[in-house]
């Protein structure tokens, strides 16, 4: 996932009340990390492939995954946000819910006031 796209998706998920952070997987490798609240976290699209998929980790150990979502290589930002929000992580092989769960109270953006400073002023 491209850096600015990962930032936009993360911000939109946080506006829906989903605890998402931008994941830095390596040099110019970015994705979205979603904290699931029970010690697990889903790391979305950090491998550089075209399709949207995730690994579900607990303490650095793989405990589940989200298989590649069919057609996701052509998703725009809104479709990507909806796919991440609709994912049900309760099974080892996660599945997509038919509806998006209701949004909760929005979370503040990552970085707050110092966001542009911490990111090196690379965007507006």
C-alpha cells in the first residue's frame, strides 16, 4: 500500500471509531494495523501485493489471517475502508460480514498536533 493511501485509510477508520494505526513494515512498505482489543492485531496489506489481505497476530505469532479479498486489487479508498471495517476476526480464517457494523465515537488522528512534523512534512 502506498504511504499516503495508508494514511488516508487509517484516518478514515479512526473516524469510524476503529483503532487503526499506520504500519511501517519496511523501507517504503506501509499498511494498516488494526488493534482488535483482545491482544490481537490485524496487519493489512504490508507485503506489496496488489490484493487486500491481512495477517492476524498476537504477541508476534500468527493466529489467523484474512485471505485475499476477491477484486480488491481495483478497490478505491472507500472500498478498502469498508472491507477492513466489515471484517469479522472471530475465526482463524476471517470472513467479511454482509453489513458494516455501526460506527462508534471517532478516535483522534495519530500524531495529533505534531503529525506533520513527525512525518517529515511529506504531505499536506
